C-alpha cells in the first residue's frame, strides 16, 4: 500500500520539480502553468498553500497570462522561448473574452478565491484588535492577582530583588541599549517600592473581599429599602484597589514571561484542586478505594507540592 502511494506521488513531485526549474529560469509562473502541472485531482488546498509559500520563498512570482504579456521583454522572451531567436516576435494578442461564469476547478484560482474571503484589517480594525488584546491581558492579569498565590509571588519577587538575586532585566521589559548600571539600580529600587505598594493593595483588597462576601451571605444579597447594600460599597472599594494594582503593573511593564509563569502555576493548582474534587466525589459515592489507590493519590499531591517548591519565580 505504501509503495502504491509512493508511486502515485512520483508524477506530482516530478511535475513540481519542473515547475520550480521553470519558475527559477523565468522569475515567474503563470496560473495556467501551475494549473496544467498540478490539476485539482492531484493536489489539495492545504498542499497548494504549502506550494505557494515555497514559490514565494524562492522569489517565483505567480502572475496571470495578461500580466505575463506585459512583463519586461527579456523575461517575456524567456517565458516564450529560452533560446535566443533572431526573428522579431509578433505582437501578442490578449484575449479579452470573458471566461465561463461558475465554479472553477482550477486549484490556483480556487485557492485565491478562498483566500479572498479573508477580510484584511483596516486601520480602525487594527486599533480595535490591539485594544482587545490589551483588555485580554488585563483580564488575565486581574484573574491572577485575585488569588493568594499572586501575593506570595509578588512578595517573593520583591525579596529577590532586594537581595539582588533576580536581575532586573528578567523582571521588567526596558530597552537594553539605554541600560547602564546607574539606570538599572534606580529601576531596581523603583520596582521594589512599587511591588511593595502592590503587595499592600492586594492585601487590602483581600480583606475587603472577605468583608463584602460575608455581608452578602448574611443578607442573601437583598436590598434593605432603596439604599444600596453595604456589601456593594465594600465590593466597589475592593475593585478600586484592583484597578490601582493593574495601573501600577502596567507602569512597571513586567516581563510577559513572568506573568505567564504565574498563570501556569495557578493553572496547575486549579487542576490539582479539580483532581482532588473528582477523587472525593468518587469516594463519597460509596465506592471505597483500595489502600494502594489512596497512597498513590496522596503521593501525587506530595510530588506536586515538591515540584511547586522547586520551581523558580
């Protein structure tokens, strides 16, 4: 079966080699030449996509027949006949007769038609997309900072900076060409100070969050009269603290790799919790696990804890 597939691929590879040789010689290929050499029953759209990229990397331009007729005389003469000819060529007539309307089976035109369906970004679209990316980063950072893990990470990072154990270049993103020892030291002190402010704000937010959740649980989230519930005001204060933290972190321009690492650690903790919840649910259904299963589960949790302890910030 493999030999049959290999035999079927040989004509396709041979035709592709001929196309590449012709394209390198002329500097371009016409769509008709590609269609004739690689008909739709021999190549898929994915394969054609790879072929197009390969042509581009080889500086082989794909043009239609009318554009090929307007190319410089030396390239056009190579396309018609690579050997020199003393006879003066007749002017080429361009057929302007419209082609048949309907779906085309030519792989190149099918590829271009599919690519034409992909809308290009306008300037306004680029701005909108950039804003959405920034908002997404803020949401991800806010999610990380809403956990106790973030407080621990920030405090540990601050201590490493104070002890000069973490290079400032690994913490914040700034132009290296502007780097001097004096600037790096000033930046290190500034980051230590700002991380201290972040630590304080996160602790204050955590306290406020506990307060409004406790009040909300007592009242059931209901209003008393027309006045806004007390827990709502405390919740707003907690959100204001989070906004200040995000503002500080934006100003610090922390390395994205650092935030990604914190996010990966948080994801690992969540997965560990979900796994424990599944195990508890299984055992609570009356299915008593074997002692070896319990030992294996506890060992896996202990291994995860050791891995977390060994991981650097």
